[in-house]
């Protein structure tokens, strides 16, 4: 990926970052890069994710999913990092039908199962521990649906899990194809592993290309933000937050990359949201959100940075000429040309009011470019974690609620008393 | 809808609102209600939206869509308010297949058209002016696809537009069924009109029920936030923003309401994002985002308010008992029970750290309850606009970029010079 940080400099934006500050910050980036490189070399927890382009074996994934190669549909049962990376890849790259049970919602689970032809659907159940409540609950319901439909679920199920635990035992007991969740890799950093790649592989995505693109991005990591696009992105997000950009808007200009923005929102929020720090990630989509959020971005508080993402080369479609008035500017135009004009005009319209923006570009919306982008944003996040000085790879704050929810289900008095002031309709 | 504001009081949250302040604010709410009621009585621009439960005629919608009643799929071509309200209703309530071309993306438009059986697809093109660039460009491409497939588009197309303009002339020339965009109603407030209801009506949604629910909510509007759920919501969002909650997270706990959160984000951002004011709306989804955003909400900066939304009664699905270890707490549980336990635990986990939250509840995830919720959030936004003292119903900041984009397409030198500092891979 390439990053243009021009519109985030203080010559354009408020908040904006002075070039002189960036030159000083670059010393901290060099130190952070040394720590990151050392962590990678030692395969440390979390840093191991940045080695996945080398350590992930696409051949093992292809071999494990081979019994499911005839599936037309893949239903992944997982939540959070066990679903979002895979969904990012299949939504952007797969032609086939990928579905995700990544919520606990009876109506949705039932409707989705009713709509699927289970005979031609592969199930991919993903949980490192084998005890994730939402995932296991959904999987039990899915298994029952297969039984009710007279389809042998053991012929249709792939398990992606840790070395031991419930799902591993289940796989062993029934001889299911099984993949290992990589060790030392938090869920939100697992897109370039078995967790992210298996559903894509079943649906024919070029997973080798994804890894090759990530490898090229990894090879670009160097000790300066002025030489490393990923570090330029991470350093600018940090420096803008320091100056008041408390929201971080991720706005790809490709419908197929809508899920990428959601993936980034998890990566950013769960990695950096701690110790009272962390920007609020906001998912957006160009050009659609020009008709929804742009009014706020341009005329609201200057408390955000907007990241525009686009592929430089995409397929295009000519706009047929029309017998309609007032559309002269569409004469001879294409949908891609219109999109690009709006991309540049929207970027300029925020520069015009001094809202900081960053421009991220990839070559194409293909496997290699997307692999590079995903790796780059992971490296950007790890760098930002070093600059914030937080523990990037843990997520302790989600445990409290999980414990209370389990207590409620066990019938214990787990909930503290709630302050209530209810306003109801007469 | 009902609103519980207990967890946003300063006895729980920081930022939080003192009860004594709310009592003083209630005087401003009473004044604002008088202005809103007067605006409604006079059918003023914008306020006319709050009269739609009375002024919108579902019979006229049903009559107009009757020629398309056999369609299995509805493809709406529109952007922003011309798509989001309709998508909110069809995603939540329709069994049939609704698609939206609400972006300008050649790959997506082409893929979607390739995947549809045009013979059984109704096209609903929506633009008040008939010159919206993205919508008209897509419509021209859609029309050509029908011609290429040998399907008569004039037999399959519904037009929803203003009294005159391109699309009106097209409808007249070809005898197309046509509906009027209501006058005095900005796009983001048009869900309870022809614009939002027509695609839902084609797909068999109980649009009369949606309007009845909205009417009941309208009848609840009174001059006090302590008596009016909609005003309680709008006043608290405003009062929390004043105290530092610069992000507004809308988090329904139903997969079918994911689009509702997107609709709300447009309503809120475009109505209140002006004069340097306005919270940043953030779309979220429970329980999924507990595994993505909760770490940040609980451990990051206290600069946000989270709104939890749920229906009190929903269908449920039993979780089959399992032969798996560590899942004792799921014994005898249901997917709905698990979801509700997580809802309450997550709410408690944010109260535990003093992050302000609001709880919005509706009876069911059905037409009437959803109609009430949508109307309530519109009234909440209008009330907040009065408290912020901004012009709620206009969106002047989006014009600059539109003009520049048109200039680029015309080949003019429309873009100002851009500051560039590009970091590229070696």
C-alpha cells in the first residue's frame, strides 16, 4: 500500500501535524521498529502475527479443505476475529456464497439456516478455546439443523481451533478435517492464517496471492515512517489523535471493501482502546456516505481523521448516454470515472475546511493488493501501540461482561443493581 | 419506544447528567416542543416529516406498486436518504429479496446485475431532482441491462421523484407507475413516506402497521422529556455531548436492525453536524461488536455514549444440549436468553466503568414497533436540533464537493492544488 499524508500536515489541517514533529517522531518510530523486529524474530505473542506471511502454509489449508471443495456455500460459525478477517477476504475476493453466523440472534440463525441448501453448504466452525458461548451455541443449532435435514454434518464440517479443547475433541471423535489456530496470534490479527484463509480457499480465492501481497508489505518494514507506508499510517493516526482527532474514519471507495472497514475497526479498537486511550474507529463507505456523513465531516467539529482508501486500477462500466436534461457532465463518463471524481472532490472538500485526511492506495482490488493492505494495517496498529505504549495484543476489558453473562445464565444474582429512570409512552 | 436514561445520570456515569440539570433543561424542551408543534401545524419545511404518519397515504403506494406485485426482487436505485430508509424497513421486515444500488461502483453494479433475474425484478428509481449523479448513472446502466436481456424495462420500473424534472418526464413519456416524493421532507426524514415505504410494500411488508406505530409515537409527543421517550433520547444525547460524549454509538441487538443503525447515523450526522457541532455517530451491532468494540468502550476514553436497542419479545430457538465440556451455563438455555444475558451484562459492564449508556426498548421487532422507533428517533433529532440551535433540515456542506466532482467530469481544472507527502513501498 501507499500512503499520502499531505492532507494531514499542519499546513493543510487543524488538527494537523508539523513536518518538524514528524521528523522527531521518526526517532521513536525507529526504536519501535527495532522492538517490533525483535518481537518478530523471537516469535513473541502478538508479534507472531506479523510472521504469518512466512509461517502460514497455504498448502495445509488447501489439503484440509479439499473434502469440502464441492461446496457452493460456506457457513462460518465464529465471532469477532474468528469471523471478520475471513469475511473481509470472501466479501472482497470470492465469487461464491459466504455466510457468517457471527452473532447470537435466534431469528437470524433460523432464517439463515432455512435459506441454505445444507447439502451443498460447508460449515466452518472457528473458536480457539472451543468454549466461545455464541459460537458453540450457534454450532449446536446448526448441527441439529443438519440432522433434521437428513444431511450428515460430519461430512460437511471443518473445525478451526486450538491444540486441545472441545472442538479438537469433536474433530478427533468424528474424523473431521481440522486446522490449527496459529499460536501467539490474537483473533483480530488472524486474517492471514488458517482462521482468515480457510473459507476463502474453499470458495476458490487465491490465498497464495493474499500471502504474497502480505509478504511484500512485510519486506517494506524499515525504521522510518518516511520509508514505510504502514508506519506512516500508524504514526499519523497516533499523532493526529494526540492533537484531537479522537475519531478515525475508515472510508474505502469500493463496495467490496465495506467489510474491510469493519475488520479495521476491530483491529484498531481492540488493540489500542485501553488505559483511557484509543481513537473511536468509524466505518464508512465511499461514495455512499458522502450522502450521509460528509455534512458532519465538513461542517462539524474538527475531531476526526478520515482515511480514504482506493484501488488505482479497477474494472469499469460505461454510462450509456441519456436523453435526460441536466446530465451533460455524465456524457461519455464511466461509473469508475464518476467514482474517482467524487473521491478526489470529497478529499479536496475536507482539505478545504482543514479536516485532516489520509489517502491509502493499492494497485488493484485483488488478492495481492488486499493482502498487502491487511498486513500494512496490522503493522500500522502494532506501531501505534508502541507509540501509545499500550499492550496491543490483549483485550482484558471484555472479560467482566462475559463472566456476568455466564452468571445470569446459571441463575446467579450476577448483575449489580441498576440505576433506572425510564421514560415510557403513555 | 421506551427510553431508560438511568445509566446516563451523573450518579453512574462520567460524563453524566445531573437530575437537577435535566429539570432545568426540561424548560428548554417545553419551548422546543412548542416550536416543533407549531412547525408541524404549519407543515413547515422539515417539520412536515413529523406529519407523515397522517399525510402519507399507504393506499396510494399500494395502488402504484400494484403492477409490480408479482416481482420477487426489488432493486432500488437511489443514494443516501433515497435508499437508507427503505433498506431499514426491508432488511428488518421483508421476507423477499431487496437490493440497493446506493453507490457508484462499476464492479458492484455489474456483479449485482449479473446475479439478478431481471424478468422477476422490479426497479425502483428514487431521486427528488432526477439529476442525482450516482442514481441516474446507475439507472442508465440498469436500463441498458434490461434491454440487453430482452426484458422491457418500462414494464418493470417504478419512479419515485418530485413534481417535475427528468424522472417525472421519463415516467410520463413511458407511462411508468410513479410516486411523489413528499414536499417539505428532506431525504433522511423520508422513511415514513413513499420513498421508504414503496419497496417494502412491493415485498409484502405491513406498511400500514409501520405508519400506525409512527402515529402512536407522534401522539406521545408532549412538552417534557420526562413524559416523551423521543425527547428524553434527544435531550440526553445533547446533554451528554455538551459534557464530552463526542461519539454516539447506536447498537441494536438484532441482526435485522443493523441497517437501522446506519439510517440513524445518517439522520443524526446530516441533521446535527453543522456550525462546528454534532456528535460522530458510530454504527454497532450487539452481540457481535462485544467482540470488536467493547474493549475500547470499557477501557478507552470516556468520550462516547452507547445506545443499546432491543425488542422485548422475539422468537427464540433452544440451544440443543451438548456432549461438550465447559458449556454447563448453556444447559437449557436459548439463543434469545444468551443474547439477553449478554445485553444486560454488557450494559452493566459499561455502567461499572462509568461510561454513559441509554437503553431503548421496543415491544417487538415488527412493523408497528419499528415505525414507532423510526418516528421517535426523528423527533429526537428534531428536538436535539432545537437544543443545539442549528438548522436541522439542510445539508449545505455537501454541495462544495458535488460541484467540484462535476467540474472534474467536465474536464475543467476544478481541483485546488493538493499538498502531497507520499510514502510508497520501495
